[in-house]
C-alpha cells in the first residue's frame, strides 16, 4: 500500500485525465486500488473526479483544495480502510456519492457540500467541519457526531435528509422556503441548541423519525410528516401530521411566543404528551380529509388550551383523559365545555360553527373520552371512489352495495333528535365497536339509530337488539340534539357502512318522522312502494339467534371489549 500525492491537473480517472501524481502504485505514480491519496495543493484548486477512479484506502485533503465528484461515486472502502479526512478541504457533490467503510473526519476547515449521498458503513461522520445540502437532496446514511455543523444553503436551497442517528451542537439555519430538513423513517436528530426556524420545512418521514432539541424549537416555518418531537415547541408556524401518520409532541407546546397552526391530514393523528397552549396563547387546529385524530390523553384537561377547531367532520375525533366522577359537559353555540364535579371549567373546545358543535358527543371508553361528530353523521359509506361521509351524499351519487354493485342514491333522509324529548332506548344511538361483528367489521366504531338494521349471519338485526354492554353499547352521553341520516336507493338494499352491510331506507309508517319528508313526497307524490329484503328480521334482543349471540361474545373477547366501558 502506497501514498499517491496529487501534484496538479484538473481531471482524475476519466476521459482527458490531465492529473499529475507521484508515489502511487499505478502507472506514472497515479493512485491504484487500495492506495492512500493526498490532495495538498495550495491555492484552493479543484480536482474533478472521473469515471475510472480506483477504490481507495484513505483520502486526505489539505489546503482548502476541492474534490468535485460530479455524478460519480468515490469509494474509500478497501479492506482495513482508514477513511476520509478533510483537514481544510472540500468534497463538492453534484449528484454523486461518497461510499466510506470507516470514518469521515472533517476538520474545522473541512466540508462536504452539494447534493448526492454520503454512506459510512461502520464508522462515523465526525469532526468540527460542515455538511451542507445545496441545490438538491443530500442523503446522509451515517451516524453523525455532535461536533459537526449541519446546514442547508439559504440561497440555492436544498434538502438535508438524516437517515441514521445524528447530533449537532449548532443550530441549522432555516430562513427561506427552499430549505428542507428531513429526518428519514429510521433517523433521529438531536440539536444541542435552540433551533429557530423562520422559514423552510422540517419533515419527519414517519417510522421512528425523531427530532430532539435540548433548548426548544421556535417554529416560524413548517413542521410536517409523522414521528416524535422531543422538544418544547414555541409557535408561529404550522405543524402538520401528514396523511396516515402520527406526529407526537412529548414536551410543552406554545407556552410562549405565538400560537401554532396544527393541521391533521386525512387519516393522520397529532398527539400531545405535555402542556398545550396557555390562557392567552391558543394553538389552532384544522382537520383535513375524511378522518383524523387529535389526542391529548396523556395530559390533564386543565393543561390543554386550544383555539378554534376547523374542518371537524364525520370521521374525525378528539381524544382526551376520561371524565372524573361527577364531571359533565355541555354545548352552547360553537363551544363544548367540560366541567368537573365542583362546577369548575376543565377544558373547552371551540368549533368553527354552532352547526358543527351541535353534532358532537363525548363518549367514555377504557379511560379515554372521545369527542366525535354524532352518530350517523360521519359514518363512512363505500362508494366507487372510496369512502364518503354519509352526510355528504346527495341524490344521484353512486354507492356500493354489499354484493358489489354501484347504485345511485335516490334520497337522503335526515332526522333531528332532541335529547330532551327522546326515549333513550328507542332513540339514543347504538355504538357497534370496531371488529364487534368480524375481522374489520365494522372497520371503525359504527354509530347508528337503534332501529337501523345490520345484516349479521343472514339475519337483519336492529342495532338496539344487538346491545350487549361490551362490544355493542348504547351511548351514555348525548348532546342536546343530533341528526340521523338514512340512504334510500331504488329498492331495499344493503350498503357498506364502515365495511358493515347495513340496510337502506324502506318506506314505512315508523320512519316518516324525517326533517325533509316533504322533499321525499315531492320526488314521489304517489309513494314509492318497495319489497323488503328476503332476510329474517330481529327487532328485539330476544329474537337474536343463539349462534349470533355466541358470535358477538367471541368477537367481544377478540377485541378486548369490557363490560362497563360505555353506558349500556
């Protein structure tokens, strides 16, 4: 093994190679496989990598010289490799890669910059130099020690993506929209000083992605994705849980500064494990898409303060610590208020309108209270284009029947129920818990009126007849009013509600108490007689066949439903 020293020239290992070397084991003293290479030319000269460079044992750059990789790969991975040392030089990436079997050490004047990738198999990316993304994505597949400075070019922009365990004791300057700090699904980043982000985006790419900041994160730009933020958050920016991902904040949020705008993407969750907001700083929450969850189950109610909640609809829910004995809730205008047994305010939720607030209900299950749009509103109905909330359907929209046919909606009935006058047994909703009837049936908790029938084991069973106090329960908390919805097709059919075969509307005397019955009569002035489905029907618990009772008990054990988890 010998040391090849660069004496001059501009291209190494490619067409038109005009580099001058000495001491290497290759022709004319050029580097050969397994050699050590030293670039040590005063004057910050640039050597551009070509396509035919050998795999090296080590690379050392002094004197501010620059090794430009272009789109090629530099291999420093010979057996027993000593790695790369940039004492005061630079490796400039422009789509290329560094593959190193040992350490990459950057002195105080050393740097790796540009876009491409850095791979360190068994060692560490370490030292006191700089790693900076510029002009594109710089993917760092290496454990990064805290002495390095990590950066993103504020002029050219860039995406610095951390794929393994990284730390830095320097803030990462983020001031413009073109800057992206990304933590990969298996990555984590610890910042040893306060991080102030006035622009750009921090993206947690799901999985175990973790951002830890010892002195807090001041967010003026964007924080998106899914993962864990182990840092006190001071707001002014936007934090969004991307579709299908969970974004968890383990430290206090918005205890100083401006309020954060929290956004929950379709199927996403934002969870808080510490204090949220203050009396004067109240973060806002926006739900996007069909389903989303806001969770503060690890926080006592009096330590959580939210501002206006917008976009809250059928499939969305808010989870919080369960009520204590004697706690109550009420809805007035656009606000849901939770009071403790002594009549003191515990928590309040302000919705974008009184119309939304009037449809929400709080339920208690396994120590968690859940706020959701009440009952048939929000039930997801299968359509040819995916799932749609029942209240969003209109005449002519296509829905899927249980036998796989796409059928148009003929009418959508609405019935407003008042808790003051309604008989709880006949009118209060029934909750069929997820999985209570079979694997993924329902796919989520299904809320429906007691006389709405589901097909189970070849029998049309009214929801009220299925109540068993464990996996299928009557709601124990209801708002002052709520709305039921019922879908009518051209015949009596079964559609899929939360993946559960549920009957469509069939005209009879018992079901004429709808808010918009006049609309139905205008559509069908001579009535609309139809034959009911050819299944036996059970309207009361005594009519439920023993085999179905056994099925319900078996499913309750499978999903871990416990008696008393909700009012029966």
